[in-house]
């Protein structure tokens, strides 16, 4: 095994263990009403997915988490193959689909993003999506991009969001408070370690790296035509500043209106907490 292969394997194991540990409390930490900003982000992202994919689409999800999006899309008629590196997350997705009465429309698989080419669908998928940073935890994005391209039909659509390296809100907020190290913490291509809340009050380490729209466009351009780049969000703070968001509801209510105008305009579309890419498979 090469050193690169060993590094990839080590990172994958660490990511799987982190999300297995976080799975029991994931929705309490990263969904409404516990984090209002994250709840809003999920609503906005789901609205984009519904606008992109027709109701009866055959879809592949990369990094399904606890299955919120897979179930919501299945309820409107989609057939979803929901994959995740974490067996505990996949189990949560399966349980959610069963409770929602759409288990027949949601197939779940334990599968790292970099290994999606191992899938052998009888017909290509109509579309693929990956939301909220699953790809930030994937060490072999080049293999992921080739694999996804081999699975989606010609002219099919891909929607993916990643945690952005250039978050204007975070830089301004912490710089104005003199916390320069925090303000520029994203400005690196190196792997980082986040501490996620797990059960019993523990924290578990999650390896990840920040990505940019440019990174994703470079990866996808050999296989896809980029149709849209947008920030999510750019006018609102990142979810880590949810207490601030709750403190000033009228101010941020106004900023939400501006958000929809600004998010896909240059240069703001490159400066959000997350950046979203919509791309169409080349013929």
C-alpha cells in the first residue's frame, strides 16, 4: 500500500468513527429548532434540490447523514439511493424513511464518497447531490468526480455544497473583535480537525478541509458544465453564530431578503459559509 493510500484509509476511518459517534445526537445539534441558522440553511438547500430535480427523478445522494433530504425528496416521488461513509448515519436514514412511509423509495448503502464508482445501477441516475460538507471530508475527490460522472446520465444534473474557504461574514465578525487567528482560520488547504458534539457530552475529532468554488469547478469541469455557483449564505452569519442570529431577528429578517438577491451574484457567490455548485453532465 502506498503512503497516499494509507493516508486516505486513515482519514476515511477517522471520518467514519466521528460520524458514527455523532449520529445519535446529530439532529439535536445541526437541525432546527436547536440551530435556527442550520435549519434555515437546510430549508434553502432542499428548496434548491426540489427546484433542480423533477419529482420522479432517480437520484444518488452522497453523504446522506440522517436522511432529511432523502426522505423529503422521496415524499414527492423521487427514488433515492442514499449513501454515507457512516453505518450509524445510514441506519438513521433507513429508520427515518421507514417512519415516513417511504422506505420503498429510499435505498441506503454504506459507501464512502470516493468509492461511488463501485455502484452498478441498471440505468444511470437522473441526478446526484451532496450537501453541507460531506465532500470536505473526502480525501480522494478526483476519484469521486470521475465516479459520479460515470453514474449520471448525459445531461443529468449535479448539486453539491461544500464548506467554503472564503467566508466573508466570519472574517469580518472576528476581525472586528481583534480575533485575527479565528478570522483567518479557513485560509488554508491543509486538513483540519473539528470537534463535534457526541453523546454523553463528549467531543469527537473530525478531519476535514475547506474547499472553494474554484476547487470544485476544477474537479468537475472535465465531466460537467457548470451552470450556477452561489453562496449559502452570504448575508447571514454561519451556523456557529446562531446565538447572534437569534438575538436580532428583525435585522436578520431583512438580511434574508437581501440574501436571495446577492447569493448568486459576483463576487458574493464566492464568499459564503458554504458554496453551492450546480452542474450538468457533458454529453
